[in-house]
């Protein structure tokens, strides 16, 4: 049984490494394409500027949008809460009113937070972080009530785990929480065995709406 688990973990790490290589290659191609079309884009902006402004006028401002995440949490025997209901995946420019914090999915900004083992020291915009969840990332969040040593250990784990990110969140109800698309749980600390279980299950797990999508090339503090 131990051999089978080790083999599964090895295969998972190999898959993630392959995704990372593919992502880096995709970014190189995108940079070349950006340089090639930059002149065309600038020209288009000049010609269509007036129409662009008019087109955006109906979708600007800070009015909150609902998260289109109707449903509720159901807690499994393993302590993981699973969202039972709809989780919309539309790209929006407005703030979203999510039903839970941290959010586990729903409408989100078109730009994701970098989640290639990124550890942030300031709270994130939920709309960007939710996009990272859509790409299969696990999001570690904590409050001031979390033990400093636990925060440091968790940060070390995130830094060596592609498709993960970490940030403070004083609005959440528990000191340390783990979130993936449609799933969430509270842990007691960095040494809680449920940390590893959550990462193993949800980093690029079956819940991922867009497996293999980029976790770099987005926003970074």
C-alpha cells in the first residue's frame, strides 16, 4: 500500500512538473506574439478608442456583483467542506459579493494571482485569487491569531509547491484555512496531517475546472 501511494505521489509530481514546463514554453510563445502584434494593437486602440470607452461605460464602477454561487457547504467525514450548488465562472470587472470567505469559486476577475508557490504578505483581491482556484491552485489563508511558527512552516510548504499560494485574511472565521475550487477546510496548524491530505487531493485535483492552466503571468504583489 505504501509503495502504491509513493508511486501515485511520484506520478503526481511528474505531472505537475510537466505542466510547469508546458506553462513556461507557453509564456515564451506569448512574449514573442505580444512583440509581433504590439504595433497592430496600438493602432487599433487609436482608431477604436472612442468605441472602447463607450463599450466599457456600462461595465465600470465599483458596484458589487453577486458571486452567482448559490448553494451551501456540506461537511464530509474527513472534515472537508464541499460546496453543493452552482459556482459560476464568468469573468467580471466589478467586485463580487461571495457567500463565504475565503471564497471557493464563482465569478472572478479575468486576471489570476500568480500561484506558482507564491507567498503574499498582504490580503489578496478575492476576484483574482478565485481565478487561481479555477486553475487548480490551493489557497492557504491565515489571520493574526495563527501561530507565527505555523505561518512560517506553511509558507515554506507553499513555496515548494506549484499551483499553491498563501496570503493573510483577517475576515475569515478560523486562524488557518485551506481552500480549493469548491472545497475548504480549517486546520489546527502546519503539522496537522490534514494539510498534506488537502494538498495531495486538491493541487491540480479532480475539482479543477481548468487543469494545466497557467499559474504564472498573472498578478503578483
